[in-house]
């Protein structure tokens, strides 16, 4: 809504003009209902744009041949844990998670099965970096109270 303040002002002015012809209870009700409807439509439009990425889990057997051959060649001792097909506003990619004992990796491939990203997944119990890439703060240590100074 912040991106289109002029349109919202025009729409609000229209609603005020529409309801100001008669100041009856009916017109105020219509005004309020139209306002709710416009907010609902705007919200639905925003949600559709923001959350248009879909992530669908696929079976390892459904992986494209190029991706399956890459993993078989370079990570033959690993097993595919999960695989996802991601549609981000029409841009298709594939995410694969593989594991062997305590080692885990996540790969992202583009629509042509070219490797975009390879990431090691920590499984040693230590927290992984957050979304911003920064490491989480270490746990707080117990602080001793200062002893009074003797004169």
C-alpha cells in the first residue's frame, strides 16, 4: 500500500464522494463495506505476489537425469534425503539434500540442471548461521558478583 499512495487517495476520495451524496446510514454502510472489500482485494493481490514461490517435494527417482548423474558421479556414497522442485514466479529450480552418516549437503540446481549453490549442513549440534549469515551469539556465561573493595 505504501507503493501506491496516490491510487489509494483517489480511491478513498471516490468513496467519500460516492457516500456524501446522501448522508444516510445506508451510504455509510456501503462506504464501510466497499472499504473492507478494497482492503481485502489489495491484501489478496499482495499475498499472491509475495508468496508466489511454491516448493514441491519430489521423489529421488523423479530427479532430472543430469542432476542424478552429477550426484552419482561426485557423491556416490551419499543417499538423497529429500528433493524439491521450486517454482519461483516461473523460474524453476531443484533443491536436493543428501546425507552420509553425519555429513549432509544441500544443492540447488537451475532449470538446465546446472549447479547454482552447494551448502554443507551442520549436524554436530552447533547452531548454524542465521538468515543474515551471522553466527549466533555464544551462550551467556555466569557472571560473578564483584566483591566489595576493602580499605
